[in-house]
């Protein structure tokens, strides 16, 4: 995974903060927490808000990829008694199609000079090479699925995203450029902890137990530690999924003319996980679960002068994440057309 760069991280934060000003109503004045006076209790609120934004972003991303409301309900039911995991699985096969022989101009010329009846004669001959090529058909499929337990039965699997691919490969020898049949090792990540943090309406319910004797600060507490561990493993899984495409799948295609490097990038996707307060704000509904009420269902009005971002602002940030993600995926679809739309022949 890439090393952390504080300068790059700050640049991304500043760019995101500028974007936030475009997203929110003009009556809001979002600023970084370090730039506005606030109470210590506001730090707990900020920590909880950032976690909720992060987890909601994960759930929304899965939704954009294909996770439906019904599937999410199934995952919630699974999590009551079994573990729930995301799994990336892929398989492919490469079969021989035909042998092709063709003549190729070598680019060489042979000039022969002689004489006939006192006249000079020059004869140029083109050298032609006979090339034999072997055509192979590569077919494969990859899926992102949610599984209950180990996913041993069909009813223990929910398909979130699935895609097939097929290409012709060309080799100079009759040696399979790939494997005749290959099932890639599955890559799993446990998300039971995440699913259990969702309520019946699939909203994230997360709070720090301030009464716990082990709660030291908004960062140093059991609830925050658990979430960070879970997000760390999820981040590693995402990185391994990226490696599958960039290291195992994409090298198959050569001279295709597709903008692969830009196509896989996340440029333009808005990440709403930002430590922001609303300077001089107030008057917005607080985020669900803040301000009292059994089960975290209450919506309260923050008083004038409160620095906390309210529910309307948070909802606007999450909506922009979904919009930008869908826009980016549409661009990716344009870079990587489906197999039935184009056939790229590559040299292997």
C-alpha cells in the first residue's frame, strides 16, 4: 500500500473543503475543527460524525456497485447468528482456437547488379518472411459477493457485482499464454461489525460510550478502536482487489489504446469523511442519534451558535458522494467496453 504523505493528504483535505462549500447551502460556513473554537463535547460529536460518514460512504459505495435493499436486509439477518464477509472471486480459461500463417514484409531488400551486352542491370528483390501465429480465446468472470459464514451453499451468497470478459490472444508459439483453466484464490474481508452498526432503515448507529472507565478521549476508546481495525482490514481488502485488476488482469491486454491508468483512478469521487464544523452556524437538525432519545432516533435542533453540522448538511455530503461515484463509474464503463462491444487482439 502507498506510504502516507502529510502534504498530499492536506492537499486532498483542502480540495475537499473547497468542494464542500459548493455542495452546502450558502448559509453554512464549513471549516476545519482546528480553525474554530468549540467545546470538548463537540470533539466527541465530531469523532462520531466522521465515523458515521465513513461507514455510510462504504455502504453507499456497495449500493452503487449493486447491493440492493433486499440484499442488505439479508446481510443484517445473517449477522445476527453468522459472520458476513465480502468476497472477490475470479476464474478464467484460455483455449486454443487456430493456427494462422501469413507473409510479412521483412523490410529488407537485396539488390543484384550485372551486365548484359555492355549494359548495366540492377535487380532489387524484397525479402518476405512467413510467420506462424497461434490464436487463443481467453474467457473469464469475476464477482464481488457477500457471503454468510464460508458461503458453502447457494443461499449463503449474495452477488453484488459480476462481469464477464472475453478476448483473443496471439502468441508466437503453440504454448498457452495463460493457464488452460485458473481459479484465483478468493479474497475475503469480514464486515459483520459494519452490518451490525446499521439500524432497520440501514442508517449507521455509532456512538462513543463516554461513561466507560476505559474511555480516555474521543479517539482513545473501545468503540473507535474497533471501527478503525475494521476499516483497516477493509482498506487492505480493497487494495488487494485493485491488485487483482492491475497485476493479474490488465497485463493481458496490450496495444489496446484504452486509457487504463486514468480509467481505474478515483479522481473526481467526492469523499465526505471530513473533520468539519459549521462556524457561526446552528439552526439545523442534528444528526440522528445525537441529542437524546431512546435508540438514537431523535432529531433535535442545535441552538444558534452551535458549531455542529446538522443532518441536512450531512445528507448533502453523502448525496454528492453517490452522484460523483456514479459519474466516475459511467466514465469507467466508457473506458472498458463490454466484450460483446469490442474485441481486442493482443500479443502474448
